[in-house]
C-alpha cells in the first residue's frame, strides 16, 4: 500500500478536483432548491414573490445556460476567450515546470513520468490556446 501511494501520489490532485466539483454542484443544488422552496411559500400564501428574488433566479439561470452548446450547466465562463487564454498560460506554465523538473531530475526516477505529464499539459495548453483564438474570432463576428 505504501508503494501504491508513492507511485501514484499525483492522483490526489484530480481526486481533490472531483471532490470540490461535486461540492460545488451540491451547493448549487441546495441554492436552487432553497429558492424554489421560497417561491412555493409565497405562492402558497397567495402572494406575489418579490421582484428581486425572481431577478436573482433569472440571473442564476442565465449563468447556467451555455449559449454556445445550448446546454445547461455552469460552464459558461469557460467560453470567454480571456478565460481560455488564462487556461493556456496556466497549463503552459505547469508544462514548462514539469519539463524542467524532468530535465534536471530534482526527484530521482521521475524523469519519464514528469516528461509525460509535461507533454499532456503542453497539449492541453495548445488546445486552450487554439480554443481561445477560435472563440475570439467567432465572438468578434
């Protein structure tokens, strides 16, 4: 078991990302459920819900709608070219850091895995950069 952790320590990062993503989705569900319960309470009393509440729900719903794909989900912010450029810079920096770590062998025996991670992150950075260029081109038209 100790060797398993030593060999695959880097899997903790995606696992934490999955946990935090699930936590975000659960909080979003709780927020929308509470808003719906509040609207149900107003309608059960025969009152009109406040305009501010309805406006907030519409804004949250608009944030959840992705006009590019036509799907619902909280991924709309990823479609902005500026976010894509930031993602390309971030993953490119990580790729460079892993490549440098593989070249200088800061940790013995990790040259191959670090180089593989650097290549994967480099491809992701390139895809983000291409996506940013395409989205900025489409958005301008």
